[in-house]
């Protein structure tokens, strides 16, 4: 460890020598003096995320997963997923600082094993008929257009009784779990938990038609920050801000930024979003990442529905929330 000693800057002559000795002692004490210049500063004037604006094409990733389905046996793998890795060098799987998204792919007749983990999870169902999740023994359908929540600590596994391959986006707060370090993970001893009951209606399942009905009743924000928008945030998953927004063809949002980071999944429609210096054309099924404090705005080219997962509740709980619009 080095302190990058600044003794001469603070004190001259004999005082400087004593200060240099003190800085060496500080190293021995496993401390760093507050008066030194650090290679990495502790404070800076405004947020500067190492995460980048990024976009993933559903078409491309689904194609890769279709190929993986012939190569990766789901009876041996935990999940058949491709994680949306934000493209900077030191990153492994995280999509934003606190959130990780993946595309998951299942063939008819397959089952994804039961496990549980500290991280909260949700599914945005893109193309799925006959798929289901068993959460703590309760089997609930996961169909196209549904959003299904799996609070941290719940046993969960998935199955597919339909006729066509299924694909969806998983969103989790794993990077936040890693940051705070309360990760627990456990595989179910018998691999697959059997369903003890079935439920079409659950507080953890938002059906596609329920979402559409609630959006019909919602109104656009008069300040132009969003189109009609519903908040699906759950008290059982308090780290995750969950929302669905509708933008009519030709409708855009105001340019804005906040301290929260966001993952946006296009549930319907086509359009484009400006995120920082990037312009991402998007279509149904695509996902893009908006790091914290990066300007963004959306424009729909056709009637669009955007799902948004953010860490906004974490920012608000910590007192770190800031939002501004241009
Ligand atoms: Fe899981």
C-alpha cells in the first residue's frame, strides 16, 4: 500500500520530514491520510457511471439462443440464458450498476430446475404459450405479455407445456446483492419442486390483459415526462422500480435524467431512444440500458409499450434521488 505522500505540500522543513514519517506510519496502521492526492478520488462533482448506454437486439439474441437449445441440455444446466453484459472491460454480467437482465429460452417439454436466491427477480414474457413458473409450490402461468415477479428467497422453477419455443427477459438485482454482499443461493434438493396448488391470479403475476386495462385507464404526464404509465413496484421486492409505459405512434418523451439506472424492455412497437450520445432504434423484444445520470428520451414510431426496471426505490430510500428534465 502507498499513500502517495504529500508531506512537502503540507509542511516544510523538519515538519515535512515528520509528516512523511507519519504517512509511513499511516500505511502501517492500514489507514490513508485525508490530505493526500489519491489515484482514485473519493468525491466527484456529479455521477459518472462506468456503465454505458447499451442496446441488445431480441432478433439476434433469440437466434443465438435457438442455436444454444441444440447444444445446451437444460436437464444439466441451471438456466439457458444469455446475460446482457454492459460492454466495459471489467464487467462480467451486470447490465447496470444494480441490475442484471438476461434472455431465457425454453423448448416445449423442458423444465428449469428449482432454486432460490437472495436476489429479487422478475420475468417479462416476450413469446411464451404454455409456460409456467412454480413459486413456493404455487404454479402460475407465464404467457406472452405477462410480467411475473419472484421475490428473493422464494423457491422457483419453470416449465413449458406449450408447442413452440418460449423466450423472455429475466430482470434481477444481482449486482446490488453483490454490492451489499447478502447473497444466498440454494438448489432444491430434489431438483424440481412439484406444484401443490395452481393459481391463475396472483399478486406476483400481472397478466397481459390486466396491464393493458390499467394502461387504458392511465393518462400521460402533462409535463411530457412519460406517456400513460403504471407502477407495478411490489413491497416484496423493494429494490426494484417496476413500470410499464405506453407511447402512441409519433409520441416522444422529454429529455430527462435521474440518479437511477434503468433497463427498458420493448414489449410492443418500434421506435428509438437517445441515451447519452447513442441513438438506439428498437423493436419488439429489444432491451436497452440507461445508466444513472445519463440523459435519455424515447420516441415511438408505432404504438409502443415499454417495460422499465430501475433502482429508483433504492435511490429514494438512500436519499440519493435526483431527477431533472430538459
Ligand atoms: Fe432464479
